[in-house]
């Protein structure tokens, strides 16, 4: 029996190619060719398919207003320690 991720990717690959046109299918074939020629490591096609599936579902979620804009900030650790902070 195939692992669950393989079943999901196989079913989604066929459905996604039908629903979204030829771009994901072309990407899939390109990545498969790169794997065959050993220009890309094994498993790259699975990752590519999973990312295409995620993109499709993110668009669907956005169309249904399920997602809100994300807030991102970058925090940096101070280079030195503040006097007295090390003792606390």
C-alpha cells in the first residue's frame, strides 16, 4: 500500500492539471525531466506537486475569505547583554 502522501499527490496531480490549465502540468514534466537527468535530487517532483497543491488550495481559501492578511515582524537578539540583565 502506498503512503498517504503518495496517494494524495497522485490524486491531486491529476485534478490540479485538469482544473488549472497547463502550467502546473508543464512544471511537473520539467521537474520530472530534471530528476531523470539527475539535475535535481530525488523527491523534487513530490515537493513540486505538493507546492502546486498548496498554491491551489490557498487561492481557493482566499476566494472564500478564509484567510486574513498575515502580520510578520523580524526580531533580532541583542549583540551584547544589558547591564544587570544577566544577574536577573
